[in-house]
């Protein structure tokens, strides 16, 4: 017996019920892009950029105002990598969230060396902050011209926690400048003149 009706169309999008979809070919993430455009006042091109997912990235995308430069954004990304490694090295409660969990075995010598390097990159070799990223922040915080600024809080809230605090943008710019010099993203290391 012959089947009645038209032949089934091949290669078309269908709804979950099996019918041919009449919707246009919109990307799957268009809702998120439209939401970013509406909430943050971004253009469609900027809303599609990966940087638009974080507050520090959106500050970098605001090219009209140049709030965060590319070197400062790169310093923030490097700082987050160093900070995450440090948290995993000291076995902080949220330090294993990106690695999928902590290993349940015996620590090897390689792992102990990795932990030591991660702690030194963050705190410095003597754990007094000299030489690590915290040393670069402490040196910038200690300058007389930066009195009243709280660089540690700005890094914590804006970069680490990804919270939107407009009153801390100036402080985070100072901190990211110090980190960009520390990581070598702005050329040579920043030298301060000695007080006479």
C-alpha cells in the first residue's frame, strides 16, 4: 500500500514536535547577547565579545572612555591565573572549583614543587610579599600619592569577585598598572625615584 501525503522535506530545522520550523536562523546564544546589549548598553559587536562577560572586560570594551587599557586587562587575566593557582596550592575551599576537585592521593614531589612555585608567584619567595604579585601591589599602595586608595579591595571586588563597583575603578586601574609592570606587559619594570 502506498503512503499518502507529501514527501518529508530533508535538511530543514524542525520544532520538538517534528513540524518544520518557521523561525529564522537566529544563533543559539542570541538571548544572552540581547540581554548584554540591553543591560550594559553595548553594541552587538561588543556584546558578542568574550570580554563582555566580566565587569573588567566591559571596562576594556568602553573604548570611547578608555577606562581599562588592553595591558591592564591582560594584567587582570594574569593576576586571576596566579590567584587561582595560589588558592589551589594552599587548598582553599574554592581553590579546587576549576580543577574539578582535589586529588585524593599522596602528594608527590612534583606537586609540592608546583605548590611552592604557585605560592611564591603570589606572595613572593619570603612570603613577605616581595617579588610576588602582592609585593607589586604593596609597593604601589605604599606610595604617598596613592594614600586613600585601597588597591587590595579594588582587585578583590572588581577582578576576583567580578562585582560592579564604579567608585573603585580608579583604584583598580592603579593596581592593574602595577601588575602590568610586574608581568612585563608595559615594557620595563616601573622604578620610583628615591625620596631625598
